[in-house]
C-alpha cells in the first residue's frame, strides 16, 4: 500500500530538509532563522529572485538530490541506496529507536512510496513527481509560478491537514488503548 494523500505534499519539503541537511551539518552552525516557512522556501528556491518560484526551480534541487542519492549512477535509486542516504542524514540512535519501535525501514518506505512502476527502485521521474504534484497544488492560479501568497496558502493547508491527521491518530490510539491505560 502506498501513502499518496500526504506524501506528495510533504515529500519535496522532507527531502529538502532531510537529504539536504547533511551539507548543513558539515558546516559551522548557523544562527537560528526567524524566517517563516514561506520565506525560507522562497529564499531556497527562487534562484532568479523574481519573487515567484517556477516548476523548474522546484525540480532543480530534486534532480541534484537524486543524482547524489543514486550512488552507482545507474539512473535509479535502490533500497540500499535509499538506506545509505538516510543513514548519512539520520542520527544512528534515531534509526535504532525506529527499529526498536518496530517502525519500517526508511529506505524500504521510501521505495514503497515512490516506486510507481513496481520495479523495486525509484527513477528520477518518480523521485521528482511528488515535487511536481506539490507544485501543482501550490500554483493555485495555474500560471506556472507560485508567489508568496500561494506558497503561504499551501503551507497553511498542509499544516491543517497534518493537524487533522494527528487528531485522527490520537482518536484511534484512544480507541485502541484500554481504559485503565488512558
């Protein structure tokens, strides 16, 4: 089973944060940013500084991350390559806690969620597709560009969607937990 409802909206942001974080970890610590999510997004992606982000600007860092993750350069990311990318970015103690809690391996989950042709690997097209879908949702007026208002509306909608999912998970947990443990 694939997780489509939230993954297309979150994956580009998660990949930007998680897979891009390794570079930041090697550098000197930066001062805490007071930028809003919209400001950070626009600063990161608006390379031509026209106060709008195009689909090409959204896809460019995804293509670079794909190339970095495709360690053997064969044009697809295997489960082992996905695991290696996560192992470089996620602290070992966090991966250990995930395993101890019975959570699925992030490399396996990555392949399951993005491998649309079921070949057990992720092509560059599959890798970039969630960013393309997210951009489509972000570009509310369908002009091929996302301005700060559209980006803010997209992030606000994502936050509301995540809040609803968290509330639903809490309700499900309460229903599954015996009254004495609540």
